[in-house]
C-alpha cells in the first residue's frame, strides 16, 4: 500500500509541470499578462497553437519534407 502511495505521489509530481504548461498554453495572452499565471481564465482556446502554426510556416516545411 505504501509503495502505491509513493508511486502515485511521484507520478503526480512528475505530471504537474506538463499539465500546467498545457493549461497555460490554452489561456489567451491577455488573461495571462493581466491576471498572472496563477489565476482562473475567462475562457480557454487553441488560438496560441493556431498562431504558432501560422507564424512558423509549418505547412510549407511539411510539404518540403
């Protein structure tokens, strides 16, 4: 039982930064800059991913490969 508690605790500690990064990436920049990183967002969206996709011209690089 103790082993399971330790392993689950370590898994949570290991996964927390990954989940926090994903959560932060879904927040609009305006919410993050105004309220800070540790706050509840007004809404979550994938606009940051779309902007990164367009700015990096990834479709062109995929076609080139």
